[in-house]
């Protein structure tokens, strides 16, 4: 599938989705958001892809929503633009497939929000994170106030958003915004190694676990435990559960088949 502002490659059941607008540091204009939505839908339907790595071309992951496009928006247009970005990012979050953000450089504003809509974040030592919107006269608009607060707690989220501070990858790891920080040259291999481990497991189990964590973290613990019970139960109706447990008993590696 061809896109104006993105590329998709497939390697060993891993989809590599690259935002490719490096002249504007991969800033998210309407075209990038539309391409991203179509790419996420195509990946969801593609039986050759189990796990996705999302990264940026050049020195930025994504330097935010496109300021040039937003500059002259009125209140209605701003709201609609924000709602569309949220809608696209929510598709990533709700995708049945795990997304790993390989954060190669600037992840600011909408770029930090995009990384946060992924399931796991691995960062290069060169990456920088921040929500600098209040310095532009706006708030975060692609759900940054919500996802950052959920990831790092309301106190740290308020500090980052109110000060517009840009933080290093090491600081981002310290506060729980990223899972790991690696040398720039090791970034893609680290993300791929993580993706390969996921690919080797039972895909339905991985997808059920993603759903349980996502849905459970948005509700009370009693309801969340029922969600887990239901999905745990459903696993026992799969071929992969029989195979996984039989392989354990027979002391051999499992061969999972469900995609
Ligand atoms: N929107 C539009 N264009 C952008 C952009 C953005 N968010 N970020 C960078 N660019 C463009 C620059 O205008 C520049 O274009 P020209 O070459 O045509 O002048 C090009 O990308 C390269 O950028 P710089 O020359 O500024 O590169 P730098 O290395 O000197 O600085 C930077 C890098 C610190 C990331 C700086 O570009 C910057 O501060 N960018 C804006 C970051 C930002 O404020 N992001 C939040 C946007 S608001 C948002 O995201 C709202 C939301 O929540 C939905």
C-alpha cells in the first residue's frame, strides 16, 4: 500500500510503519493523520503482520501536530482537528495488534501523544519528549492530558504540561514514560527483538492480554477482573492453548497457529 507521508514494510511478521515527512520533522498535518488512519486499518486487516513498530524518518519521531496548519484555525476547526487526531490514535490503542513506538528523536506534543497511544515505547538516547503546547497558546489536543497523566501520574503530567519542559529519554524512562533507552544505532534492533519475542507467542493470547489491560485499566477492579476471567476462559477454546500446554508436557517448543 502506498502513502504520501508514510511507509509500511513487513519483516518476519513485524510491520514497520514509518512516518515519512522529515522536512517538517514528521509534523502531523491532516494528510499524515489520514495516511496513518488508513495504514492502521490496512495493518489490522493484514494477516502477515502480528506486531507493529512505529517510528519516524530522519531526526524526529514526530515533532507535534502541524503548527502551520493549526495557526489560523478557529475554535470549531481546532476542535475537529483535535478530535480527528484522537480518533486515529485511539485506533492504534484499540488495535488488536501490539504497537511498539521506536522513538528515534523529537517526540513533542502530538508526537509524544502518538508514542503514548502505542503499547510499548523504546527510545534512542537522542530522543526528546515533551508537551510544549501551552507555549503555543493551546493545550495538548490528541489526548495528551489524559494519557500522560495515566502513564506518569497527574503530578508529573501537570509539571511537564504546565512548564512545557522538554525532557531527555533517560528522564522519560525514569518517570515511566518509556520502557527502555538504547544507543541510537541499537534502536530498531531492540524494537525488533522485542517484536520477535511477541511474534513467537500465541497471538490470540497476546491480543486478549492487550484488551484486558486496556479495558481493565479504564474501569474498576471488580469489572476488570471479570474482563480477565472472560478472556482467560476464551483461551481454553483455542487450538493454541491445547498446543501450548501439550508442548510443555511433551517438553518441546510450541507451534502456535492462530492469527
Ligand atoms: N509543525 C510544523 N512544522 C514543524 C513542526 C511542527 N510541529 N516542528 C518542526 N517543524 C518544521 C520547522 O518549521 C522547520 O521547517 P522549515 O525548514 O520550513 O523552516 C523544519 O520542521 C525543521 O525544524 P527546525 O528548523 O525548527 O529544527 P530544529 O532542529 O532547529 O528544532 C524542534 C527542532 C525543537 C523540534 C523545533 O522544530 C520545534 O520546536 N518544533 C515544534 C515542537 C512543538 O511545539 N510541538 C507541539 C506542536 S502542538 C501539538 O502537537 C498540539 C497537539 O497536542 C495536537
